[in-house]
């Protein structure tokens, strides 16, 4: 790229540094490739559609960013003055396979130095039907930002504006400057002390040892509407968050599974410093993954445990900008500290679908999104994602080379068993929560102590 093409150059955030490292280590890995597949009904003006995409790129610096690293002491991100979002329109015929196009898009990946890091494929599947494959690399933005981008795109397409809004959004550079004002030594000292008692990692029973290939599968479950409503009610009564309640259920469950009182797993935090004006509407990568450590007390009431979880979050919030790999290096277990990732999807997901069901701006859109499918992969063998919709759902993304599907199903059933009891009586002691019959308890212990391979008859060992 030539100097006259460059608008700005600045450092990477800690999370970006980690993602760039993973990409340099394996630039063919699908990790941090984010893809949403939208089903659209109605009519689309192709010229207006493409113009709106490019207007988005001009409005948000993150969409015009590349990452350079060769012959540099540290990597940098470069914001170009102009860069179009890659757009491809395909008129489907009898031989067009949308799933094939989606998979090939993932396989293509992104070159973080040379590619536009967001691209859109629009496929006309019928007279008034489309599939839209909207892909980007996680290094430029997070899920909350995507919701902002989709909302802005719809506003532009509706005719309210095809140019940048009069109010300029907060750009990602402001966040990088904020990070540079943080006291790194203070945060390093904090995390060193915080992790002192985290001496063992947690896991689930493994049914397939030494897999030849990592294969990520997903299973999504729903709580009942009754349980969802009860959990929300106790959150409201006691001034708690739904995330802190469900995360506490998981901590208790992992304590039973691993026969330990010290629980640590990774948790995704929003990372948006709210002292920065306009941060709620900024687009970029703000999220971070932090190790959350909790020592359980079997005689403690569940309500008190949940309150400690909330206090724990408040404690680490000031130090949420260091990258996970650096934080883990301060622990005794190093990079083996965190085996699981907990995600609570509290960004405005409704923008993807609901915002197109009515009029937006000065005229009708002429189309609406009827379905959204999201595809994203992390580097963890187990990721638990909570979707706090009216009926709460929980998705497990798991390495099938390590965990059998039947194990994941059993874990969810045990999670619901604890959640049910807590929803009925949040004053119950941790030790009073019942989970397993004597037969189940022996089976669970055997699954951890067994050294033999357990092959799931319904699944292939890859």
C-alpha cells in the first residue's frame, strides 16, 4: 500500500494481538472467521445495496483496516482512506449450492494484510428470495459491532441517508488511546495475585483420547419457558444479572464434575470503557476473554455465591484490557489455565432480524430478514454460549475428538437440574443441591478415572 492511500496507523489492542498471532501461526484455520447467513424475502435494489455497503466502509475506520507485521518491532493496524467492502451478486440456477458457496467462503478465509476484511455474497434464490452470506474477520469487530453495522446499513438502505451520518461515530483509535493510558504494571500485579490460588484447571469427561483431528460440533438446547421466567424473576427480585445466575450454576456443576472447590474458566467481557463518550455505538473489537476464578464454599447459600460472582466481575473490570495469553502466563498453570469459554450474548441481536420487519427511515425497505444463522469458531475445545431470549437457550460448541455428543447432552441435563432447584429456592446451600443418583455418581467417577477409549457408535473418530 502507498503512503497516499493511508489515513492512519496505530497499535493493536491486546485481543487483536492474540488473533493476529493465531493467524500467523495458522492462516488456514477457521478460528475467528465470523459468518452470518441471512434468509431474505422481498426485492433488493442491487445498486443501492452496494452503495450502502461502501458508505458503511467510509463511516467506520474498522472496515478499512489492514494489519502489517513484517520487518516491524510490533504489528500495526493501518486505516486506508478508502476501501470497498467486497461484494458479489450471484443469480442462482439449478446447480447453485448455497451451502457450497458458504463453505468455500470459509475456506478462502482472510489475508489480514491484503484483503478487505469484510465481504458480502448476495445470492438470488427465487423471484422474491435471497440468501446473504456476510463474513468478516473477528480482528476488526465483535458481535455488538455487527449489530450496529446492520442497523446502520438498514438505515442507509431505507433512504434516510446514503452518506455518512452528520454525527461522526467514535472511531477505534480512541479505544487504542484509552488502552495506552492504563497502568499495565498495576494490572499485571493484580492478575498475579488474583491467580495465586488457581492451581488446577477443569474439564469434562473425555471419551476420545488423542484425536487425529479437531472437529467442532454444536448442540443448542432451550430451557423451558417456565424455568426461563423463574430465573428472570429471581434476578429481578434480588438485583442480580441473568448472566451471574447462570454462570454460578455452571461453576457449581463444574465443581461437582471435577471434585474441586476451585473453579476457573474463560469468560468473554464486553471490554467497552463507558467513560468514552459514544462507545455504545462504536464499531471495532472491544471484547476480551478473561479467566474467572471462584472458590466455592459448600456451606454457602447460592444467593451469596452469586453475589460474590457479581463482585468478582466488578473487581476485575478495571483490569480487563490485558490479553488472555499474558494473563495466563502469570499463573502456575500457564496456558493450561483456561479450557472452557463462557459467552453471554448480551449484544442487540434483534437488529439482525427484527429491524427489517417494519419500516426504517422514510420508506419501506422492500425486504425483510426471516432467518439468521451464525457461524464462528474459537480456539477452545468447549465454548458455552447463552442466548438470553424470551426462552433462554444454551449452545455448546465442542471438540468432538475430545467430548462425545452424549456427554454434552448429559451435561446440559445436569445444568438444568441445578438451575431448577436454584430457581425454586435461591437460599439453598451449595451442598444441598442434588444432581446424581448413587449409580450416576459411580458412572461419572468411572468416566474420569477410566484410561480406556470410549468410542461413540454414532460418531466417527477422525
